[in-house]
C-alpha cells in the first residue's frame, strides 16, 4: 500500500516523532543534545513553527508544534534533519543515514488532546525510568512549563496560558497534570495516531478538518469499499 502524504495543516498543533534508524542512539553526549536543541530553535523561528513542547531522548525525539504555513513544518524538519546528521556524522566519524525514514506526525484537536500531549511528551523520561520527575530531564520543555528555567525553543500554547491567570497558577496547574499523568488510552491514541498519520480528535473535529484536506484523515472502515458490487457465489 502506498504511503499517505504527511498531514500538515497550518494553525493546528501537530505531534511529531522522529526516531533513530533501527532505534540506534541519535544523541551520544551533551554536545549532541545541545546541537539539536539549537537547530530546532533556529529552524522553528526561520520557518514559522511554534514549538509548545519537546523532549530529546537517546534514540528519538518528540515535538508538539503549530506551523504557520503548510510548508513550515516539513521545511523545518528537513533543515534540522540534514544539518544534524552532517554534524553528528562528522563528530562521531560515521557515515550514512541516522533517521528511521521520514518523521511521523499527526494533527491533534487542541481542546481534547493538547495538554495531554504536552504531558505525554514531558513524561517520556519518567516512563523510561531515566528521571524521577519530568523537570529533572534537561532536554525537554517540562522545566520551562513549570517556571524553573527559560527555554528559547518553547512558545507556550494559548491553552497552557489558560491554565491560570498568573505564572504561579499556570505552573501549579501543569505540575498537577504531570503528577496525575495521562490515561493509558490517551497515550495509546497519541502514539497510534502519530505513527499512522491520522488526525486525532472527535468525529466532528475530523469531519471539519477533512473539508480542508484532500488527504484521508482517518483509517478506512473495514470491509468492501462503498459502491463495490458483491461477487456472486
């Protein structure tokens, strides 16, 4: 089956996953993490992408980002990917590909999934047993969302701002969300939709979004396609 083109719609948040080839490490030391963070921040500004959350893990990374144009996100990811691989290969004396093919992405319904997606991303190192608390991992936006440090990569989403009328209120509300965690069903939905490229939201959201895209946004229903005559016995 031919791969569907990636879904990118300006003005909507997208959850992005980029993995290392064969799950190999894409960050070997602090300099690698620093280089990727700088490339993401530079390219996000250059191409017009607001990054609301991110995490850089040993062999993959996640972004939650809103592009301002149809081409903004693909251009950013292409620029980051090419530049990082050149630098990584040069530093570590290697050649060849680093990525597991193209990045995976899904468009999400803000009101239903955005804050859950933020927490899902920020809690990655906790789920992996690398840190006890999300803010302890230096290569994510968790500490920024909790008011513990500034982060040049992060542009807060309006739903984060809506968590409270003051910085303290917003930070406390987000801390409570991280402490509670997100439901397994939400984790599964976020992962599956991103890996398969389907829009993630309720039926009305996906129906309205479908009017803006010629690309199919949800899996086809099982069974015979509509209009296909049934074969006789």
